[in-house]
C-alpha cells in the first residue's frame, strides 16, 4: 500500500532543519544550504503550499562566531551563544528569502508559550496571521532565556508541538540520516532503513535509534518521539536526510525518501 501518494495533497507543512545541516564542522553557518533551502521553500509557496520553518542552529552559529570548538555545558554560556547566533541565523535566512521576494517573520517560543492557554492562543494567532500575510514563520526555541522548566528540550519536540498547535498536515524533519534505521547506519553497514511506520511501539520494536551531532541536541530517539506525537494528532511525519533541500520536492511528490510515520487519516485514505 503506497501511503506516500497522499503526501501530494498536504497543504500546511512544517519543515524542521537540524543544526548539523545548516552549520559547518567549525560551527559557521552553511550559506549554500540555507540559500538552497530558501529557494525550495519559496517554490513550494509559489505552488500554493503553506510552509513554516522550524530551525535549529542558534547555539551552533554562536559557537562559530565566537570560534569555539566545543559546545559549552553551562546554561548561561549556551544562552549567550544562542543570543549571538540567533541574530546571525535570522539575518542569513532573511537575506536569502529576500532574493525570492519572500518575507519572513521570527517567532521565538518556550514551552510555557505553548502550555499556557493565553500564550498558546496568541502564538497560534500570530503564526496563522503570518501565513495569511504570505509571510514565512521562522520558529526557534527562545534559547537565550529558556531554562529547564520552560524549555522543549530540543527542536524536534518544538516542531511537533507547533504542528499540533496550528493543525499542520505534515511535519518534515530534515537531519543528517535518511530516516530511521534498524541500527546506526554510520557505524553498522548492515543497518536497514525503516521506510514506513504505522505505530512506533510495534514497527520499531527492538530498534535502538541513536545518533546526534556535537552541535545539535536532538538525536533520532527525540525525532521518533516527536513523530509519534504528530501521528497521534493526525499529522504525517517524514524524517529524511536534508543536505540537499530538493528532497522536499521528492517527499511532496510521494517519492520514497526517509521514514514516513503514517497518520490515521492518511492510512484510511490510502486504503480507499
């Protein structure tokens, strides 16, 4: 059964990009990848899609600017780097999206901004209004002020909660691994890709998903958790390798890319 063909009809799409995709090994921002991401997303919007971008990379970008080789462990140091990096990151997105006549709007969130009913409503209204204005919401956790009590933990969870908040149709998590594998493909050549997940507890039973970068915070386990939250809220999720942003075109054309977590509604439509 080809569930992916239904992805062609998805309209409100969240694209989450990880730190490792948009920063280089030395922590500096990868301008070529951000430029390509801006071009592809602009094309999707021209084709009538609504796209929300959830981006990691503020701390990593700050590390590059300050020429740090290792990510600090102290909360104050990470908050300071996030403040430095967030400004640079948004400036790069704005520069490249402007080339395609696309306006962006920054939305910084913490967990209490989703869980508090008044702030939740305000966040939803802001994002919806930006979309109505044909402005691309660029969302990140407000790492410069976030503490353990109010943080999402990683941007995979942030993306899932935003998807739920605005009733997205599809969440695409772009990372440095082409989906979920039976074991770490960077360490085990016998690892096999899991193409489709109908229910993680059953379809991923016995699989130990691991791996994260030195600059990122969310490994494959966090992506699976985020995908299951979305799937249970009738939101499809695809986890795919995103070094080339053209993968977004392939996913939305129904081509086999990465791992597809199938929502209940998509499963029903595919069976008709």
